């Protein structure tokens, strides 16, 4: 929309001023003990950040480290200054209120056994409170989920993931990008994903290398893992008909991955990202499908609603595989501890 262009120019100017204030040390940056790894993007979600966060956390554990994930908890229901700590899917510290549902944090906590996930918009304060409350823990790494724009925390590694099909474009409010492509100048690593072909990955990586010669470049591919029956009883039929129920940034990607994996998808119910589905809407279409499939994030947020349907519900995990990479800091990197 042409009329939004002046607002985009204003938005980009505000972003530039904010970054300049941090670059000039006029705005404070706080440090945490240990290694801080930021994983983020310049787009508004849907790039595959969550699988990347979990992949990095698993790799650090394999290296003998103790990672802790720090996440904002977008649309979680937490108020400013409030925080929560999850371990194995349960709240172990901080605020505990039924209305608080940080879907990604719950998912990460369930999938990454014995790994703490801290939720709170004031991530430095939440991390300090975590260290004070749970004195028995000694994190070696802090993974800052969606942290590229969260410059209040100093980081040792700044990882940005790009969607190879649309790596950059107009900024808010004219487009879906938080920052222009020039923001990659402050990144240490760029991970390219969601390409349509190997040639597309190579072309984009070569272009980025010409712009930022010092930037470490990696790439990943996402594959649909085997469906897991989460609740209900599998129907006795040779050909299940699935309805996808989800609230994610790019539902078309999820539907495409499922169909590519051979899932007979006949219906899609999509809600805005991080938003619960309407049970009545799904039941109204009950005769058109035999089973439901959803994402790990949606199951973590809406488990009770899914169970109330009385239908077989499958969870579709998304697997990440490195094509070029992983980043050097994950390759035989000695774990640094602190006291």
C-alpha cells in the first residue's frame, strides 16, 4: 500500500536511531554470566526460529553444557515485570496463573527435558531472579529466543534466520519486516532456511557473502517428522482424513509440509499466531474429517481444548537438519562454566 510508505520511512528512522544509541553505548547493555546466544530474525515470525532454538539447546547439552532459554512470551498473558520458569512442562518458579499460557515456552520445556525456560518481557531481570531463586543451577549458556532486536542484553553470538523465499522486503507497517536487510551487519551468523531448491540457498548465500564478507553463513532444511497420537483413538479406516488446526504465522507452510509427507489434509482451521482455536468452529465441520493434526506449539497451548473434542488428535513435529553448518560455536566448542 503506497500510503503506508511514509509510515515505513518513519519506522525505519526510529529503528535506526535506536540501534545507533546502542552502538554508541548511549543506551545500556547488561551482561549475564556465561555465554549468551541470540537467535532471532528480521521478519515477523514464521521463519523456523523455534526449531532452531531447540536444535541449538540440544547441541549444547550434547557438548556437556547447561543451556537456559530466555523468551519474551509473546501473547502469554504475563504482565510487565512478571516472569515464569518452566522445567519439563511445569512452572517451577515465578508467576503461576491459569490465564498465562506461553505456548512456545511450554513446548520447548516439554521437548527439551531438564532444560529451564524463562519467560518474561524483562529478560535480564527474569534471568537474575531465576539465578537468585534457583541457586542450585549453573547455566553455561543463555539462549535468547527472538533476541535480535532485544539489545538490552549483551550477546556473544548473534544468529539470524532468514526465509530464503522472502529474505527481506518492506518494513512495518508497509510489510512484515522488523528491520531492513542492512541490520544483518550486526549479526555474527545467518542461517538460511525454507528454500524451494538447493540453487536458491546457494544464490542467497553468495549474495549475502558479497554484502557481508565476515558473516558466517549456514543453512537448514525442515522436514515433517512422524505424526504422534496425542489424544483420542485412531479411527479404524484405511484412509484418515485430517483437519489441520493451528494458530501459527505461516499455516500454508505447515499444510504444505504435511501434504508433502503424505498426510491426507482436507481442511485447515487457522487462527492468528499464538491464538487459541474455536472449539465450536471445528465441531461444526466434524463430518468432513476423521482426525485432527496440529503443531507442537498449538498442542502446548490448547491441550485441554483438543482433548474436549473427543477426536483423535495428532501432533506433527518439525525436524531441523543442517545443510551447511552448524555454526562454528557448536562444533566441538569447549563448554565454559562460571562460579
